C-alpha cells in the first residue's frame, strides 16, 4: 500500500552567539565607564532637529525554532507523536541590521524620535523522527515518521517612534533611554516533508511549502550613550529591544519572537 500526498505552496499577502545578558552587560559597562569620566556636562545640542544612521548586530530569540513551532507543524500534518527517536533545531540567531532615524530635541533632557529599521533575517530548519499515528492514513497502527521543516526564513522591517530621555553626565557625554512603539512587517517562508512507513508495508509521503507576510505593531525600549564629537556630529552606542514580533508559518500557524539590537550610529544636528 502506498499513499502519496503533495501540497502546493500557499501564499498569503498582506501589506513591512550574543545573548540579551551579554548585550545588556556591554551597555551597563559602557555606562559605568562614562560615569567615571570627570568634567562638566556637555551643554551643546540641547534643542533642534537631527538625522542619523545606525549599523548594528540583531540577535533573534530562539522562539522561531522552538518546540512549540515544531509541535504545531506536526499537528497540521495530522501527526500524533507517541515516542521520539530524535528531534533537533538548527538555525541562525543573528543578522546584520541598519536604521535610519530623525528627531527633535526640546531641551537637554527630552526628545522625540522616528525611525525605519531593517532588522535583517535568520534561517534554519527543524527535524523530528519517531513513532506516531497519522490522521490521514488508513493504516490503524503506529508509523515510523520522519518530519523535516527546511529552508525556514524570517525577515523583519520596522517603522516607529519613541520618546527619548537624556541626561548629561560628563564633558561631551550623555546617557539616554528610549520607550516607544513600532509597526512591523515579517516575511516568512519555508517547506516541510513527511516520510512515513508502517510495519505492514504502508508508505505515506506528503510535502508542502509556505510563504506569508504579516503586519502588526508592538513596543520597544533602548538604553545608550552619546558622545558629542563636534558641534554638528554625535556618536551613539545603543542596545535596543523589539518585543513580541509575530510571524506566520506552515499552513496558518502563528508564533512570536523578540529581537535585540546592539548598534553604533552617528547623527547630524541642525
């Protein structure tokens, strides 16, 4: 007996190695060094418009390749696991990112800022093998199942704004913190293959792929330090976190992840 099932790609179109602790430690350590610098607080750039460009390292949380994602992919194919022989997740967790931003300083302590950010992309795969039952199969017994979710890829772009609080701490140095909201677009794609055999010679095969685009909004926060290089130029080092970003996968499953970005930027003051 041989059962072969093939599914066509589905498209849904709508409308865009460093841990959190390590990134936060970098920012805190840098802040401590700044606080140790003697001198008077910088007085320039207290009011007016500014524009900037930032380049960074985006670190994705591992929720994209989590056991929840794997279990949902198995369930959508009607696979009910009974015993596990092996299970693995292999994927990128970081990417190059960049940001364009601009804002207005009302005084030396408060500003508002808007930005566009490309948070890069990550890719990977999930695999599972073991014994289980198959909802779509006609053989009422356990099957030896091999499941692969391959060429999974997620990319993120964001557009948002934030309130910025700053505090001068030494000559030409300021600490700052941000809190804001952003609207994002996630594009995701991938494919899956199921290859199963039964003890009495049954063969079950199915495969498919997905391509989704998802738009939503969430919140962000950041801490950083600014060095006034000249009357017109500032240099910034920043840790920023983008929280609860949704993405779609499989036939119509949804999960979320976070992205932390450690970036360096410069801004021009008008």
